[in-house]
C-alpha cells in the first residue's frame, strides 16, 4: 500500500487552479457540475483512506475488539509511519464524520424550520411574506419547491425586475442547486483542501441561475439591474428588521460576489461547452484536476484492496 494511502489526502490541492478559472471561463452549468464531481470523488477517496489508516491505528490500541492479527507487524508494515499515521487517523476520521453529520443535521433542520414557517400559508409556488426585511430564497420540496420573497424586496423592483427575481429563484429549484451546494459543503467538511471548490460552486450556482433568468426574461441587463437593486436594498435594510431568513437557501442578492455577477451579465453570454479545450488555461487546469481525481480514486482503491487482502490474511479462520 505504501505512500498511496496518503495521496488522496493531499491530491485535492490539484483542483485549486480549476476552481478560479472555471468561475471565469466556463459556462456556470458546466463549472458547477465539473467542480462538484471533483469535490465529491476526492472527498470520498480521502475519507476512505482515513478509514484504512484508522483500522491500523485502532488495532494498536489495548483492549480493542479487533482481531489480534490486525496489529501484527506485517499488517502495520503496509502503512508508512504506522505508529503516527494510524493513531492520528482515529481522531481525524471521528472529526470528519462528526462535522459531516452536523452539516447534514443543520441542513435538514433549516429546511424544516423554513417549511414550518410556511405551513399555514396557501400551497402556492410563490409565497410573499409581509416583512420589512428584503430577501428572497428558493425552498426545495416535493412535489415542487416554493419561491419565498418579502414585500420589502418586491417594492424596490419594477415589474420586469420582479420577473427576473422569480425566474432566478425558479432556476434554483429546477436545476436542484441545493444538491450541488450540499455535496460540496460535505466535501469541504471531509477535506479542508476542498474549500476553494465549495466557494466556487456557491458562486457558479448563482451565475447559473442568473443565466437561466436572463434567458427566461429575454434581457441580461434587466437581471443585472434586479441583482444590483436587491443587493442595495439588502445592504440598506436594518439588521433587526424581520427575521434573518434561511441562509442555506437564500442567494438572490447575498450569495456570491454581486459586482462580479452583475459584470458577467453585462457582458456576452457564456458559451456552453461540455469540457474545456486542453489548449486553454482552464482546460489545462481541468485536465490537471481530472488527473488528480483519477489518481486519488486509483490510490484509494489500491489501498482498500491491499488492506482488505492483508487483513483477510491476518485474520484467523
């Protein structure tokens, strides 16, 4: 197994260059899917390798319930620096599982709170709340989600901008952006080296919704103006006005750098490509991240198979 067991823990660094370049040069839809795939695979691989290291470390602890053969020198020799790495992996994996479980629990808790807050309102796809704090968010649900917006925000927008607002939030629901965001959030919890990908996907999902809204209303400038106005209204609102909203879902004027989103909408529409050309900077970065992801998957698979064979041989029948 050798050093291959450590590679998936550091290979997420290969995805850093593509995160920023994908934001700037790829269609937001392509960038979101690409970065989410990289983050998910790398997080699974690094967690698997932590589990393999923990098996060796746990077997060294006195009084553990594992078979005695798992602590044999032949087994420990398969992991470099087994005394340090094996024992260090125990609290590391416990921490990863704990923060991932907390993230899932918090995500579902916020969703339940949001649905409870809307429980007594008409079952329509759009909910307008009579609040003085301007915000809007898309709340996923079955069979369809709901768009929630406050009267304070609607008052500050003219009718075309309101259509852009609703088109943006519906785009979040249609493309199920909450799933991409949850996946990269869990990946970043599993491996801190993946945090730049989480930040990038938070931005690209907003840009994806911006582009869908621009196509729906037929004007990129109207969407840009709506985003700018909503950001100004949100920034001018007093912090104590109304409720704080549900940050896991809100994003029209808060998630992602607003000036960059407005500038992108005032420029030409991005070209949709399934994969960037290798002869471009973003293409080279994407291929580098793809190679890093492939090596990570191969390393973790090799380590898992090797460890399984070694532990099977060391386990008395």
